[in-house]
C-alpha cells in the first residue's frame, strides 16, 4: 500500500473534535511505536513451556504501561496457565454503558526461523510497515486502544471516557484459551458490560475498510471402522466379507449430496441464514475469484454448496471436511489384502446458531445408521469444539462501531465474516453481551507465519476509530 498518514483527511466539522483526535495521535505516534516495539520484543509464545516466564513478562509489561498511561485500575489476573491483564477506566457517569475490549498478548511460535528476513523479536520498521511476531496478531491491535483512549480524552478535555472501558487481554489465545472460560466465570461481575469489542480480526483491504460480523465454530471427529480381526488374503476372502476401507469410502462419499450439502439429519436446522442485505454487501467487495483460487494452492475451480458464492461459503455456511483417511497397506509394492480396519479424521466448520456438541452427536448417529453389517464403527469426538459467534449488522452496537470507523477512514465501511475460530462465543455467552468487531489487520499481515507485519497507518487509524467509538457507543447503548 502507499503511504497513508492519519491526518490526510480534512474534516468538515466546525467543533474541531476530529482534528483534535488526529492531532493527538500524530503527536503521540513515535512514543506509541516505541512502546509497541518494547512489547513486541518480549517472546510471549504461550504454546512453548520454556517461554512461560516471557508470557508473564509480557503481561507485566502491559500492566506497567497502562498504569503509566493513567488507567485507574490495572491488575494481573492469574490462571492455572498464563496470566491475563485487566484494566478499567470508569466513566464519569455511573449510569453510562460499560464495554469490555478483548485481545491477547501471547503470540504464535516463530518457526521456521530461517524464513524470517529479520529477528522475529527485534521489531523493525520498513517504510510504513512494522515487522515482528505479534505486530498484527494481536499486540498491535490491542495497543491501539491505549492510544485511542488518550486521544479521546485529549480531544474532549474529559478526565474519563463516556463509557466505562474494561480491557481484558488474555495470555493463552494462541494455545487454545484453555482457561479463559473459567476466568470469565470467576470475574463475571467485574466484567459485567453492555457490549464486547473484539480487536483480533482483519479488514478486507487497506483501501476497503470493513468490519467482521462473525466467526465460524469448529467440531472434530475421528472414525474407525473394523471388520475381520486380522488382515485377510484378498484372493481367499475378497468379495465375501466386508472390506472396512471400502465401507469407509462409501460412508464418507455419502456425507454430501449432489448439491454439496451436508447430509447429516438436522445439520442446517439451527443455521442463522444470511440476510439479503448481507449478501448484497458481500457482493460489493472487490473479490477476484481467479486470484483467490491461485492463492488457495493453485486450486482449479471453486466448489461447495450450490446457491452460494465463494465468500458466502467460507464465511456464512457450515461445512464438513475429510481431513485424512488411512488403512491397509500403504508401503511400497503391492499387498493383496482385505484390511482389518480403516480410519478417517473429519472437521465441521459451523456458523451462527449451530452447536458443536449437537453436530458431533448427530454425526455419531449418522455413522451408526450408515455402517454396513459386519463392520463395527467407533467415533471419537473432540472436547466440545469451538462455538461460532455472530453480530447482526443492524444491531445498535455494530451500527455505532461502523459510524466510528467511517469517521476515521472517511469512507463507507463494508462487512465481512471470518472462517477461523476463537474464544469470542465464550465472551458473548458468559458475559451475556453482544460482540462488536473493530480491527485493522490485513489478510496479508502474515499472522502465524514468518515475517508477520502490521501497517502502521492502519494501526493509527484503528486508534482514531477507537477514540470515536466510545462516544458512539455511549449514545447507542443507553
């Protein structure tokens, strides 16, 4: 992308409110980036037991920085794993809405190290880009909220934001958020809120700002089919006893119909359908399917559920995928056998309204119903999966956040969803609050990959949007 400064837009408002926000962000730019680089230099890899001390150091760094920035309440919340950081800035009006801002301070491993152009934990600026692990996912996007709060206060002259802001930054998102739901339950009263802001997603493009409105969930299963107690000579027994591999192939082939729909009974019953407005807004995104297919491992054709576009399929429709299948002889040369067993791994990406446990139970029943005589089936499922989450585009909070982003970017903000999964459903359910996604990452930020980066002008735009967000939510959520 070309150079984009935070003050490249002249605002029409006579009160100077927006210009004051922009001026503060521009004045604080160097300090903001210097602080962020300090934080990025801490290798807070939550999945590596050897880095446990660094994850704690990351939490302590953030807590100390927020205290220096004037947050009245800053605490480190312990878990059986890695610590989270909680900070709160109460509104002057005790009746004002409360908003939780969620993010995470842990990061992904950096391997393969040889594919990095720079040290992943020595942040480097190259033009308008900042390179380093966590720059986009998620330290950079967490940290723009600290700048956004200070810009809001500087521009308004207030001592406190117009809503109570509660910042919750966990330390285990990149290793499954295994203790996060319990943390939310333990602190439910402290975290009581009217909305949850998520800043751990992406926009469509730097010049096409957008808001995510949902993330798919996940359910997993493994199937084993057993036939004879031992491999059999195919000349003596083939065609006369059930072949578990053949049964597995037939079973999995029946998982979809000719229109690409999943055949599990009731699979679509709970799916929240796309609205006409959402489909129209998705269609307005500048999507190049040919380029997308090339990026998708040089795939030769788009494929999926009939009646839906590619973007609708990957964002808003559920799927069943066969991740692996094996059994019998797979070594060199031939081995003419009827194998004794066959195996397959599957995953289901779920959308708003679906429950992972319900899908897993439906799959178990479907396998039992479709396993042929003489074959024994065993289905093992994951520990409960990840629930999908969804924010209606006509909800008060989403409309308010869209206005804040449009004020910052000076253009219309469109909508997307994401195919990945995270702890957002736990936030919505346990805190009983709607989700609002405000983020400025890009798909080409190489999150989870070597040479992760973030676009500095977009981080500053994120801070500007956050500065406007609180007054927009204060009006919308009362």
